[in-house]
C-alpha cells in the first residue's frame, strides 16, 4: 500500500516540550507508516529549534514578526499613543488591522503551498484568532478537504489576550464555518464532541492518549508517610486562584487531622506564592510516561480548573491533559472546579469513589480520610480500576484507532 502523506498546520510544533506539542508528537509518532509534512505558523514567536518525530518533516515555517515598513508603523503608533488616549486607541486599531493583513498574507502563502500537496486532506490545528483567519484563507486557496483540531475554545485564548467583543464574534463566525466545512473535527472532551455533533458537524475525541494498559503492578512503588500527605500538581499555573483555594482547604483539613501537606510540583515556572500551611517541592518537567511512574507512589493529585464566569465555555468543553496523567498513575483526584466542568462530569461518572470536587460543600473530610487511611491493597485496587478506565477511554485503541481509520479512508 502506498505510504500516506498528510500536511499538518499548527502554531505549536509537535515537540514534547509543549503541552499541545505532546499531543501532536504522540499522534504522529504512533502512526509510523504515515508521513507528515509540518507547516509551522509561528505567530507566538517560539524558538526555532524543535524536535519532530522521525516520520515528520518540517516543510515550511511562517513567521509573523513585523519587519520593514510594518515594524516602523507599529513603533510610530506606539510612540504617538503616549501623547493622548485617542491616539492610543487609534494606534491599537491600526496595529490590529496590520496584524490581520499580515495574517491574511500568510494564509495566502500557506494555501498556495498546500495546493501543491499530493494529499487530499489537510490537518489544521486551531489556537487563537490568527490561526482561524489564516486557515480560512488557506483552506479556500488550497481547494483541499481539511480536518480541524482544537484543544481549548477560541474564547479562552481571546479572553486572555483582551481582544474586543466585536473581534470575538467575527472570529467565532469564521471558526464555525471552518468546523462545518471540515471533514472531521478533533476535540479533547465528550462535552465538546456532543456539542459539535449536535450542530451537525462530524467529530471524534482525541487528546493525550496512552498505550493500551497491561495488568501488571510489579513495578508499582507506593510511599507511606505517617506524618504527611504527599500531593502532586503537574503542568502550568493557569488557575492560580482555584489552586490556592484547593491547597488552603486541603492543608486546613489535614492540620485538623494532625498531618502536614507536601505538594510535589512537576513542570515549568514557579508556584504563585508560598503558604506556611504546606510545603512545595519543585521537581522540574519530565516526559509524560516517566511522570506517570514517578508520581504513582504518592497519595493524591490536585486538579484546579477555571471557575470564573468568563471562562465557562473553556471549563465545560476543554479537558485537562494532566488529569489523564493522574488517572494513568492510579491516584485519587481532588479538584476545585465549577459544577458542570468537563473533568468534574467525567470523573464523577467514571472514577467517583476516588474523585472529589473541593469546591462542593460536602464530603471533603471523608474523602481526605479515605486518602490518609488507604492501605497498600486498596491503593493497588484503585490503580487497577484506573487502568481499566484508561483502556476504555484514553488509550491507543479507544482514541487513536478511530482517527487512524478515518485517515486511511479519506487521504
């Protein structure tokens, strides 16, 4: 059979050092019989040295950096904006229009490149308004069928960037059109899949999946500390208020039990603040599979998730990859999330005996006691339960195989 070749376009490269890059790297490297051409729309200005899987090749890099007359106008409007509020607002509009023009031109160049690809399908990874505009132009010019892949709703990115509501509405309309035209939409949660399917859009769920688990606990190491509960937090500090609330509740409850709290952090950056009620231990970033083995010995995993009303779409549609890592390690999970948040809904249904939302009013003390008093036998049984859920929901067979089958049929 002829080897498949698929162009993939993304602002985040398939490099495991990035959260989204882990997902792309995992998908690409798990299909060694498929060749991927990576087109990098680097609007974030990420460093150029990246690691792609062996069956991937960097076909083209598009830089959004302003140069020449573009840069001169940008600097001029910033200087003029220091003189008055009106000039500052005019400067913002000018720079926004320049950014849209630059993005459109890159979309034209990208579309012409994709038009020459032998593949019938292009895989677009969406993150932010620039990729939406760029892909709208590129998809039209390329004349190809295309896949749309999203990790977080567009509103999450645009709200963080402080973009005006008018731009929100425009980009949402463009994205909705892309979703409707796509031969397939890829999203990380059941809730998001249900929404798109209800809108008549073809969709499957796929994210940071694992190899099919094997029922073998010979290498499972468990730590017992009679004086402390050792909790784990991995990833980025994007929900700091929720994390602080979760840690305060957990440390107060443990202090009443005569125990202390130790939090093991894996990732980049630093904790938002130091609290005398608990101890933070930073371990740095680790590869995902090594991380699973490393954290499995501890007592509890922490899952703060955005609760602000302005992030309700993100809370209900996105799904935190870190929670999949917690599940793979067989840890109980304590979250701080709004009712209806996608991880809250999922883990209540599938992992209810080993999951608790600290933002809820009832059951916190009982849940923490169950963590403190868990015997090695009980912890091993919990790990086996987690592996079963992992195989059914987040494994190679459950997530990658349907996507791969689709590619074989359509490329």
